[in-house]
C-alpha cells in the first residue's frame, strides 16, 4: 500500500483552511482482488477536520452566502441532514459565530447526535419513518413559518454544494493524477460530490467515466446515500453528468467496509464501503476486458460516528 498526500499546507489561519487537500490513497489489497491492470485510489475525505466530505460543501455554502449577503448577522442557519453535513455546519458555525439549527431523522446514530449537540447546535427531530425526505419537509415548514429568522442553504438544491467539489475535490484529483484517471466512482446522496467532481474531471478529459453508486434497495443501510427512484430528487442532480449507475446492496457495502478495516486498517463508514464495492466491480470489469484503468473513489467519512449497537441480518460472503 502506498500513500500520496496532496497539497501539504505550511500554515492555516483558521479552521476553514484545514478543509480540503485530503490524501489520495492507493488500495493495493483491492487491486489484488481485481487482478492485474487496474489501479484503485481513494480520496480520504475522512481527513477533513469534521471527519467527512461534507465539510467541503458546508464551507462553500456558508462562505458564498456570507459573500452574497443572504446570510447576515442575527440570522440562524437551518438545514436538514442525516448527520455529516450537520457536523460540518455545526463545526463551521462554532468557528464563525453562526447559530445553527438542524432537522434530523430521529433514528440517526447516537454518535452523530452527540457530536452535533456538543457544538451547541439546536436539533429538531423528524420522524424516523420518513428518513431524509421527512427531515426536508419539516425543515421547509419551519422556514415557511418564520422566513426572517432563518437562512436556509438547502444542500439539495444549492449550487455551492457541487461547486465545492468542482473547485476542490476534482481539481485536487487532477493535480495528482492528471489525465491518467479513467474512472471516478462516488455515491449518490445530495449528489453534490459526483456532480461537481464529475464536471471538473470531464472538462479535462470527456472520456473519463463517471460512475454513480446507488443503494440497490429503497430501504437500505448505506447511511448518507439515497435510492433516487424512491426519494425526492435533488434539484442539483443532472443525470447526464454520470455515465452509469451501479446499484450496490447493503450487505455488499457493509462487507467491503469490514474488509477495509481488517485488511487496510481503515475505519470508514458504510457509504465508503459501498463506493469501494463499486470501484472493485469496475476494476474487475476492466481487468476482464484487458483494459488498463486508473479508478478513483471516495472515503466519505470515518466509522466512529456509526459506533453503536445495531441489529442487521447479513448473508453476503466476500468474494
């Protein structure tokens, strides 16, 4: 296994300067499972100060809103989240003195509730039966009742979300791999990561394949990802940006997550496992076709925010 660190910093003037320029990690054990001919890399977004890729989008949305005057002193930022964006909002809000209110499904992990609450964020819980869509609906109701009180960035429809990845994630990958990259694999949640990164990569080389990982099941256990056919479609989502969708079962995403921990020592969340499961499928396909490939995916967050007792039926066997 080899590690390549992108954009080492000499100094930082604030917490916000620590977001981005995350390490790019080559996964030799995954390559060995795929066979000779494919390189597999992961952008380690768990290295962001808030522990996830969502630090990028939250920073961009807040900075753009401050710049255009839509977030003014005295206003409270409110948004819906299943956890990672909430941690990022709360962290940046504490750093900048911006009060934060978040609407979250009641069944998000205890670790996320505690992490967010530690920053002093006000949490409002939506029904656990309605998932992330229920949180979106409740958040919009609160904003409609008191529009002067809140600034509502709406991560699902805010162009600053994909812009963060166009300016950051995609540019950083190109800085390290240039036109060697052949495929980019990322999960669908708000879709900001794959939209922004995909556009940036295709600007350099339209032949780069952008692959969207989506949970196979409408009711799934890949927290942070959305099964779009059964969900509210984010307005920032443009299907033409990606070339293919890979449906990943929950059991497969969880199994790959476990293997990353025991074989690579990488404690990542289940959406990261799903991303890597998609990258492995793709690598095997390229090897079978005798096509060389340089595949990049994302480790979206750390595993520690998922550490709590769970019951889950699994019969997937790692191939």
